[in-house]
């Protein structure tokens, strides 16, 4: 007599009776995996990358207002900022709107930004191995914008629509030819919705055209709309920020923005721990309830088995074997659900600018230790919940059990 084989045959025959427990366990395990798959990867990124990343050492200076007292972020400002102690690099940004209409694209309005080395978009495809730095007349577009697929533009020279200012509140259309050398994930929106990236001199030329002036005059009179100051060390940021603000600039530290990341992580981690506790409760209560019901419904079958020579230990093992198989199938289903749930959760988090840069390019499952823990915990607690009903079944008297109606 092979107890494992009998348990497997019984489970295959009576799988509908185990369906409820398997489904509940599978959903709970899947939700746990979805939460762990995201939090584990973000936590690794935050521990290994954020604390000493360029972003964590950055200060963003924005062009505040347009009045006579507004500080112009000009090339002279860049030189002034470079001389501050503790500054490693300066990364200015200019933006200018442009339109594109072509085959398969009815029309889309994008905002060209000068790419900053510390905030390069995640490319999904490219026309050459090294896209950045961009050359004059080159652009990188989002793969999709306003629901329109721009994938067909990759590697092609396209004509874009610009505005040339010719007077006060008066402008005319202008065209420029650019080559698309890359496409990036449209969920990357650190430079605004529908952002695109163009070579610095190309972006400045477009912005000057829109302002009705020359590129050099534009930078000196209007200036950059954002300047990122990268400090030598993260510890230098507070002092450097105070110095920049004291000079009259509108500046914020990205360290302040990173405070949202631990909050999101803590919430997701808490939910994953709650779900893990829910798995334990569901496994324990579900196994106890279901196995108790199976003992009552299969009392006559148990009596026949014992009359045919099955020992009490064998009956006990059969019931535990069926419960173990239910837990294993639930773990397998939970793995699939966890992959789908993790992908959905990652997609939602990609829309949060404070979290998006630290998500992995591809969804990764938790480490082997976490997977093993979930499997062992779900199986162990399921067996624990099934132990008492299985023991009750093993102690049934064969004669009384056979006569049970």
C-alpha cells in the first residue's frame, strides 16, 4: 500500500472539494508575491543606489516667474554655480514644444528637453548602440504619446512643426528635419508629460525660434528653465542648498522628494506582511474546516479503508497528503498570480515620479529565500490545520464508520 499514491488519487478524484481552499491560498500567496516582488527590488535599489546616486546629490533650481526680479538662469549663472564649493557638475535644461504628424500618426504635440546625464530616460529601442549624448539634429521620442504609436519613426528623418515668433502675440509655422535615434518608455515623465529629448543646441535653437530671438540672446535673456546642481556628496546637499537659496534662487533638494519613497515602500511592505499573515490564517482555518467536512462526508469510505487493512497511520497520512497537494497546487497558482499582480503593481508605481526611477526594467520575482519561505509556511500551516481532522479520521472505528449514513 502506497499512502502517497492513494492520497494523489483521492486528490485527483475529489479535487472539487479542495478547490475552495486551493483558490483562497493561491490568491493570498499571489498577492504576497506581487507585493514582495516590487518591494524587494525597490528596497535593493534604494539601499544600493539612492543613498549615493547622482539624483540624491542633486539640487533643482527652477526659473521662478517672469518679472523684473526673476533670476535668469543664464550661462553666467552656470559659471557662478560651478564656482560654489562642493559642486561636482551643473546640468541645465531647456524645453520647447514641437508637433509631429506623419504616416500612422495623425498629430501629436511634444516638449523637447535637453537631456541631463543624471536623468536619462529608459530606452526601449535605439538606432545605434550609444544614443547619448545626442548630436545636432537628433531626437529621442516616447514610444507612445497621446495614445499614438511613434515606433515607426525610429531611425528615420522626420519633419517637425515649430513656431517662429514674428511679433507680439504673432507667430508663423516653421519646419525642421530631425533624426529619431531612440525611443523611451512613455511612463518616464520626470521632464513632464509628452516629453521628448533633443540635442542641446537643437533644443535651444527651437526655444529661441519660439521667442523670436537668437540662441545666444535667448540663453542670456530668458535662460534655462531648470538647472540641476550635483553635489560631491549627499552630506553636502543641505549646506549647498542654503547657499543657493540665499543667493535668491528658487531651489529644492531632491532628497526632500525621496522622502515619499520610504513612505510608499513602508505601505507596500506593511500590506505584504498583512497578506502573509492572511495566508497563514486562511491556510489554518481553511484546512481545519475543509478537512473536518471531508471527514464527515467520507466517514463510510474511511471505515471501508480501515476494514481493508489501512492502518490508522495510513488514513492519517492520506488526509495529510491530500492537504499537502492542495497547498502545493495553491503555491503554483500563487506564483502565476504573483507574476500578473506584480506586473500590474509595477505599472502603477511607474506612474509615480518619485518611485519610477528605482523600479527594475524587468519584473523580478523575490529571491529564493522568500519563495521558499512562502511555500514552506503555506504547506506547514495547511498541514497543521488538517492535522486534527485527519487524526479524528484515523481514530474512527471501522464498524461504526461503515454503518454511518
